[in-house]
């Protein structure tokens, strides 16, 4: 499945930029945000249009076409489900030119009854992600005129499964509670590699899925930040950093977490790669307006006037922009999902101040990951693994 190189480069660049401002344990998907920014850029004017185009990484008049192409090609990737949804109040008319670029079944209606609309939007999020995301991440108020959302869910089974065992580690935050470790051996030394990046050495392990959806685990030097490690991973995908594959690594400790040594044996044996990692299950929520400059939303979130005449003659501003994400890495495979939603409110109209609750979950940082489409190298999800799953307790073990 071919995806436009410009779109892949733009999405991966946004992934690296987003990673650079993340400091706590999390999972996120730039691939879930980028198409929505593209559609908004196409319908925006003035400073909002320029800011959104900069965030997208393409001229505004090309953004919607690239977003449609990206969504279309992602829909054809095995193991990956994507969807786009638009809901408007019955009194809001969309520009025909803008609406024509949406999928035929994408348009729904907001009734103005918050509980009814909430149930419909949550049902869409759950259905489009196979139950991985249960709630649409959007704030609904009586002023919400328009909701634009995307859903993304990927599932893959490893070509070579891991074995589960208790993790042995000297890393104290993990050693305090017995963790679910994953191990496997292989003769394919090219699955491991070490890159020398401007910020330090990064070890990359490729874990391949059966439907060309892979996960690359990334371990940097201890002094490196999560953003530097994930940014290095994106750079490796784009060919910006030279990677020394496992078969050419020197003896000793050539990279973080890697040791290469000679082993004596009684008979000829092929080289072997032994891998130890951990199982993890992450969830996170993101308020994109907190990073409004990163996503080109600084002007668009000013609701004192409208910014999207290409979408509707009704003046609109961005009232909320959020993403809910999840990722689970286990012995047999990986699954991840993201639902991103923009709530558009009437602009140029006096707005009420709303109070909301925000939860910030923080974890220690051992390594990062990129989940991607192998052939196009499009990053679908990224995150930090900071709190692995505990090793399961089996009640029958206490019966002896």
C-alpha cells in the first residue's frame, strides 16, 4: 500500500515535534490529528490558515487533498481501521466544496441535546476502534455547532511471539514490583541496530507484525530525554541517522542495553539475538489546545470572530481539541487506538467560561516506541513505556 511521501514525512515530523514536548509517560498519535488539521487548514482564512498550514507542513490549498489521500490509503492497510466523522447542528450549513471532500457516510447531526449527542458520539468512537476507546474526547456545550473527529485502530500479531516470564532487572522503580517480562531468541541479527544521533546513541529493535504493522522499540542513553529518543527514532525511519545493524556491531557494549560477545560452543551454531523487554498497557488523554502553537491553533481558538469561511458561512472557532489514546504490547501482538476530536463553536458570540477536570498521569521513563506501517514508514502511534504490567498472580500457586 503506497502512501504519499510528502504526507508521511509531514505526519512523522509532527510526531517528532509532539514527542519533543512530552515529559511524562504517555501514548499519542500524530496520524490521528494530522488529517483533521488538513481539513481545517483548507477551510480557514488569514492567520489561522497560515498557522494550520505550518503545522500540517503543506500549503493550505494542498492540505485537504493530502488528508483525503492519507485517509484513503490508510483504509487499505491490513490490520488498520480508520474513520472520519463530522457532526453539525441542523442550522449549520457546510460549504458544498468543503463537504464534497468528506467520505459519503461521514456526516451526522448534533441534536443540541447533550446526553443524546454524547451517547451517539461515544458509540461512534467505540464502534470505530473496536471498543478500545469508549468515549469521544470532545467537550459538548450548547454552543457546540460542529464536531470533526477521526478514529484509528491498529492490531497486529507478531511473526515470532515472545515468551512470558518474570522480569529480572536492576532498574529500581521496576524491581520493586515483579513485572511481566517478554523474551525471545532469533538468528536475525538485523532486527537490532544502534544509531549514533546528535543527542546520543539509540538502540532500535524491530518487532515485526504479520500484516506489515510493526513496533520499533527505542532505548537511548540515560541522559537523553524521551523527546530526543523518539525524535531519533523518527530520524532513523527517514534515513537521517546511520544505523549499524546487529551483524556489524563491535564486541562489547556498542549501544544502550546491548552487549555483543563471543561465546564458545562445541559445534557450529548460527549467531543468535536474545531479546528481553516488557509487556505494557498505556492509556492517555491530550488537550491539544495546551499545545496550540504546535498544532497551528493559536488564532483558531480565538472565538471572538470566525476563522473558517471555507467550511461554513456561520462564524466558527475551535472550542476544544482533544485526543484519547491507548496502546497494548504483549507476548502475541500489539494493538493501539486513537480518537481525535475538534469541537467547533460559534465565534463572535459571547462565550461562557467552562470549568473542566484534567488528569495528568506521570510515569518513569525506560524506553519509547513507534508503531508504524512497515512499507511506507508512516508512524501511526508513539509513546513512552514507563510502567510495565505486573507479573500476573496465579491463585492456584498458593494452594500447595
